C-alpha cells in the first residue's frame, strides 16, 4: 500500500528543487478502531509546506482533513492511531520521536490554531497565565519577561489595550478576540509552521475577514509555512497558495491555487466548485449538486472512493484505486477519467 | 381559516404593484430583561434584540434576512410566529393580528406558518422515529384521519426525497442533511403558507447544502410557499431570495429587491458584508486592499446612540453619532437607513465587493 508514496510529490511552482520543505508529510495513514468496525480516516496523505507558503487543505466533513492536522502534532484523539507514514520536520520524523521530544515541538516550533475559539482557552485562568505557561515552558521566560512578551504579542494580533486584557478571563472576550488570543499563543514561540484548523468557522463574516487578514500578515511577516484547513473554497481562493483537495481520507487533487480554480480536473473538485454558493447577480432556480453523501470509510477496498457519486464513473473506477500522478508541474490528480473539457471547467469556475 | 378570506386592508405600500401581503410586520420590538452583574446589587439590564423592525411578505415570495450573530434575525423569525411575544409592535398574518388571537386560535393558525431550525439534528427528538416526528403535526392539527396518517407520512418523505422506510428509523441513523429533510417534512406536513427558515443550511457541507436549497426551491414552486429565509451568508441568501433585508443590532438598515440590493448596495454595513464574503476565485481578492471592516458588533445591552453602525463606519460624521437615521426610499422598493445613503453608494468605503463581476 505504498502507491501514494510513489505518486506525485506535491511541490509549489517556482520553488525549484533547491528549497527544502519545512514540513513534509508522506503517506500518512490514520485509523480509528471502534468496537465493531474500523474507520480509516486518512489513507496515504502526502504533501509539503515551504517557508512563506500557505497550503490549503479542503474537504467536506469526514474527509480526514482535521485528523491529518492533529496527527502532524501527534494529537489524534483516542482511539485513533497513526498506522503509517512519516511527518518530516527539521530532519526528524515526528511520528517516531519520543513523547518528550514531540512536546518541545508542539506549540513551540509548530503552532496550532484549533477550530473552536470559544472552548480552546482555559476558563479558570487569566489570559496572562496562558501566555506564562507557553513562554516559560518553551522559552524559559520569567514571569515579568513573559508579561512583556505577552503584551507585545496581543498588540501584534490587534487586541486593543493589551496590558489590560492580560488580567481578564476568556469569557470576557468576544469570539473574534478569543481567536486572536489563540493565534497570539500559537505564534508566541516564533514557530516555523502554523497549522490553522478551520480558524474562522465559528466567527461572523466581517470578523472572519479580519482574522484571515491577520493570518496572511503573520505568514508573510515571519515567513512561516502555513497549513490552513477549511471547507470553504472562497477562503482557499483568497488565502492559500496551494491546495490539497481531500475526499474520504485521500488526496483527490492538488495544485497551485490559480491552477486549481482555472483548470480543476477531478470530477469531485469540479463538483465542489459548482456547489459553492456565489454572490451572483440573479436568484438561482437550479442548484448544482453532487448527489449522495460523503462516505465514512470502514473497509479498505479497491476503487475510487468518489465513484458512487461521480458522473464520469467507469468500470475501472470501481475496480482500481487511482494513484496520485502529475498532470502538470505541481498539479497532481488521482482519477481515471479526469475532466478535460474546457467548457465544464469554465462553468465550474465561474457559475 | 381560508387563506384568502380574511385579508386585511394593510396591503404592501412599499412597492407599488406587489400583491396583498401574507405577512405584515410593523414596528416589531423584542426586549429581554436580564439580571446582570452589578457592583453591590445585581442590576437589571435590557437586551435590545429587535428594535423596530417592519417588513411584509407576499404569498410565494422569499424575503432574505441577513446579518451577523446577535443582529436579531433569529429573534425576528421566532417572533413573527409568536413563538416569542414581542415587547411591542404588530404582526399580521393572513390579515389577522396575532396579538388579538386566543391561544387556541393561535395554535390553529400555526398550521399555516411553520419553522425549520438551524441545528437539524438537535431539532428532532432522538427518541421518536422519523414517522412519529412527521406525523406529530398531523396529529396536533388533526389534519389527516389516523388511518391515513401513515400514507401521508410516506407521501411527505417522498416530497423531501427520503425513502419510505425512513419512517421506522431514528434521527441518529441519518446525516445532518437527511435530518434537515425530516425537519422540512415536519414543517410542510401541516400545509403551511409561510415557512420561516432559520439558517437551514449553515451547518451542512457545501454539496449537501446545495441539495437542500434545491429541495426548498422545488417545494416553494410545488406548494406555493412563502419563505422568510434567515441566514448570515449573502451568497446563499442571494440565491434564494426575491427581496433581502439586512439587519444590524436589531434594526433593518437596508431592504430592497434582491437584484437592486446586489447591484448597488447603499448602506456602508451592507457593503461591509459584501466585501467580507470570500469569493471562490483566486483572481478576485476582495478585502485585499486593507478595506476589511474594523471593530466588532457593539453590545445589544447598550446599542450606540444615533446610527448603530457609526462605531465601525468609515464615513461616520457628527450627525451619525447624534441622530438615528430612519429607513428612507432611494429607489423603487429600496430603502436605506443611512444619512448619507447616496454618497455611501458612490464612495464605496470598503472597495471591491463580492458582487463586482
């Protein structure tokens, strides 16, 4: 089952072979053994993140995108287990190092912004205590040094009156401000990689726009490698450089963002692009849909996981699993019958 | 109970040729008294959830109600059905003033107006089968004799695109999208004229979201329903609505025919919403020119004086801080509550909007 490893290596255009990626995930597999069945959440995920690059991972619920992010940091919730693959960071495989070593990477060299800003802060300690914990654990800062740095960090993420905010508890802050605090915590130790898992789903659109703008500034300012996990193709279009489209735990298609939107080739990508509601000029009467539901993979069998919902399905799709293969520089695809029709693509890109 | 028998005189005056209104909402105010923290004694405060909202809705029409969380859109939706009593203001449905009805009459009238909730799974009793859930409104309103209920449930399941054997299964056996279909089947079981749709697709995946929107559009055409479509997503609202009302802190700041609003939004807040929508096209980068609206929605415990948006509005002037703007017409059926509506429409304080092709 190493077909995905042998498949295309996902690299950004223009970086050339010289630049080594900051973070490299190879053939990652995650499974959740449950009482009566096993859910194969991720089945051979491969991608790279370079400095200054924003990689978007898109997929619907159950596609394995969040579990992938968690497994990079070895934080897959019980009973999930990483069953294969490598996560290469600074020359080491994070999946193979001892627990103590991963703890010095987590929250320090790799920062994580979790999905729910409302429940990710500890309600019974002050904002300052959150910073003190991170800064003394990873950087060994004293109480007063940590306070100075915390004020600086809160200021840099746009919290008004940061010195005052330090003494407050999470419930006194709005959702947007809590997400800013969480971002400040994630970048407190100057990480090289920032992983944001649906950072704005719980927020209103105007606040979402503010947070994503902050995300862009931070990535550009510190030359971070960023992984942005989202289900929103609009966010991907505006805030990512490269995209990995996941479905049922597999990579369906990956490409630089402009290329993906200009010439989507996997029927799933095309379908997804068609479904996205757009601020169009007229009321819709007919909505593009993908029939059926996203699956939960509980048995390993050959064949494309999208075949039951695909309008281009053939006998081969049901029998053999397509491997991820390059179709253009930086553009890889796992499909036996890709969409090549320019008309269908154009329709998907600009309904 | 015939829908056309008791139409009142208050037909729409907003737009000339519109037909008699199915639903008229006039000066709706919903305040909640709460006990908040005080220095020594707890003090009483008032949440200004809805502060003077008026609109009407014609049969078979869809009015979209958009705004951010806390703007009062859901409260408006619930109050329209008298699930909550307004503090003041009037709701007329099919010509009858809801405040004048006895509880019995109100229950009877509810078969004509139903609601679909945001959380599709949470809205269904997990201990009831789908069949029980869908036959509940039939039983409550005594619409179908017991012997024929099963048949009607199967018919309703077919209407919303679920297999007939779903009737004997429980909600947990279904996905979010399928549960929402059950919620819709429950709502249309009583053959209503009005459906309040409170964020019906916001918790669903895009591919499933499109399926549910298609179902709603088809049902509207087949059953002649009017929709009050509540959502925070301008793209979804735009796809569904004939007219759109934008709410901010308990008030409607702009209301217009869908096409007019999307072609030329006047109110700076409407523009802010449009500029914040992420556009699924890498070539279009809205909000990139630093034109993201700043600040957050102020507390509805003490809304700002004057125009409620002035704390975040780049065009705000002295007058906006002192004097509250009322909804004034700027075109056919297009009303805006802004002292500088025309200037704002031209000034474009938030730059490129998602509607700009």
